């Protein structure tokens, strides 16, 4: 119990022996890792190896079959209703395709959680939305509908929505997928800034090793549901597992 | 058989959750208003056109039958009774099931496929209360209003047909149309459509909200929504007519 308490004081996210299956397919098998506050963990692995599932488990969009997942000092696997909502308030999620609401303008997409979850006035909400949109370089596009945004803009808009509630933990699913090198680099820059300036803890699922090494402090490599590598880039590069070494290596 | 019962149980729990959540805050008034416009106002043209066309055609048929007995003066009354008691509620229900049911099923399924529902949940917003409850409530309120429109359009269609056949005045037609129609014939059938609205909203939201099959699921959710809503409306109609006869014996003709 004391160990758990000490660990949750140090770590923003902690997986303890987490397993998850879909029918006969086991996507996560006894996975454990932790992410200290204000650090970035990059999860690498081949497609279909449970990386996105890990993110969804972290915010309780899915439930594990076994194990516990700690977000700060709360075991999110045990929470429902209002307590779960309160933990989710500390978190932001950038989805792979941004998952913006089609029927709302970019401004309304960002204003929605502020109106719903805070007691800010309309003016304060507008200030907050404008500030976040400025951070991601979309302040001139706030009236646009999501369908009118390019892939890179959608990603930045998704990031803006994930940041609008000023989360302590930001979950990011494939920040560079479908983007050119320059735009992907801009997204990495925004994430790095978020970590360094706002002390946000990041959990990033990515295939982009270059970007991951730029932003990440720790790396977790998943293969066939198992954690085959975990630690700093150098530590994983020296791992005995060839797949882990290949996935972290920039060469 | 087991899977059918499981499905019906799951659908019933879904409907129960809608009714339960509708009474507890936060109340999604903005979303409700938006859905009311989408479901109600945008269905008006279809309902108006269908009502007038059906009224006109029915008056032709009624005339050809009643003329044999020299009872053409009863055409307005027969027309109004038929529309207000049965045709209006049932046809409005089926038309809305087609237009709105498929729309709700497809929109929610698409939101599921594109992770928009997960997005709402990740923002600490209850996606069920935000997306499902307002849609079902809008269906419950819109259906009776649309049914009234359908009924009056049917009567107008009947008048147009009769005017060209017998040059009857509008005042006389309307007077005859409503001469036999009591509140017991009028109110229960219109309220019955609130149940149709609940069925359409719940069934189509159920298919859309619970699908998890990506893009394929969108089309399937839309089709299933229309088919099952229409089927359940017809079954509910039979049951509700018996209930109406039991509760309002005056309405039995």
C-alpha cells in the first residue's frame, strides 16, 4: 500500500500487470510501466499490437481484463460516473484522426468542454479558446467546420481540444500519421513545448521514431501484447530483443 | 432464440436508461433544440406532401365507393375519421422512421466509427446524455406535432379532390369533416405517436450508438434502424389501439 502511495506521488500514469483480450486475441498481456510527472513515454510497436488500446485503457474508454491503471493517485479501472469524470478532467486525448465533432465549428469544438465543465463566462471561454487556437496556429480558422480543415490542421485542432482544459496528462495517438515531415515536426514541437513549459505528462503512441526520440524520455515497445522493451532510448537500444532494438533505432 | 431475447433485453435497458436520464441534469437543451429542428422542422415538407397526396387519393377512392350508396355527403367525415384515427398517426410514424430513423442510426454509427463518441467521453461528457437522450426526446415531441400536420394536410387533400368533383365549399367540407370527430377520437391517436417517437428514437439510437464495425456498421445501423422501427411501430399500433379502446370506449367506432 505504501509502495503504491509512493509510486503514485512520483508517477502520473502507472500500469500494473494489465491484460486485455478481444475474444481469443490477447492484445495486452501482463503489461506494467510507469510515467513520472512531466515526462513523456513513447509507445512503439508494429500495427495491431495494442498501442492504441493502451491509450484507451488509460482513460477508461476500455476496461482491462486484469490489472490496475493508476492516473495520479486514482485507480481508473475502479471508477465510474462522477469520480471517473473527475479523473478524466485531468486528462486530454488527441485521437489519431482528431475525432472532432463534425456538426460543430472549430470554435464550438473547443468551447464545448469549457461551457460544460467549467463555470467560466462566455468571454472567459472565448479568451481560453482563442489562446489555445493561437498556440496551435489556428486562430484564424475558428469559424471553419472540421470538414474544411486539412489533415495537419485537423491534427492541430484535435490537439487544441485536448489542451483546452489544461490537462495534467496528455494521451496522444499517432501524432504524425498521414502528415508530411514538416507538419509532423510542428506537432512534435507543440508536444515538446507542452511538456517543458506546462509540465504536462505525455503518453504518445507513434510509429515515428525520429519524433519519438525528440519528445520522449522513456520508451515502451509492445509486440504481440507483451512489453518487450522499456526504458530510455539507450536502454532499449541495448535490449536483447531484436524487434525492440529495431523499433527504437533511427537507422 | 436466446440471442433475440438478449437483443430485446438490451434494447429495453437502453430505452429505460433514456427515460431515467431524461429526468436528471444536466439537461441538454441546446442539443434538444437542434434535434427538434432536424427531426421535426426538416420533416415538415415530406409530411405535408405525403398528407396532401394521400388525402387526395383517399377521397377519390372513398367517392367511388360511397357514390353507389348515394352517401357522398359523408366523404369529408369518413376522410377526417380515417386520417385522425389511424392513417395520420401510422403513416407519419412510418415516414419519420424512414427519414429520421436512418439519419439518427447513420450519424451515431459514424460518430462511433470516427471516435467522436470516444472524444466526447474523453472530455468528461456523458455521451449518452449528450447524444442519445436529446434525440429520443425530440422524436417524442416532434411525432405528435408532425402527425397533426399530416392529419390536416390529409383533410386539405380530401377537400381539394372533392372541390374538383363537386365544387363543395371549404366551410361546408370542414364542418362535415369534424362533425363526428370527438376529442376521444382525436387526442389518444395523436398521443399514441409520442410512443412511436420513442420507438424511432430509441431503436435508431441503439443501433447507431452501439455499433462497432467501422464504416460497414454505418450502413447497417441505418438499415436496421428503419426496418426495426417500422416493424415495432406497426406492432405498437395494434397494441395501443386495444389500449385506447379500453381506456376510451367512445373512440371505438
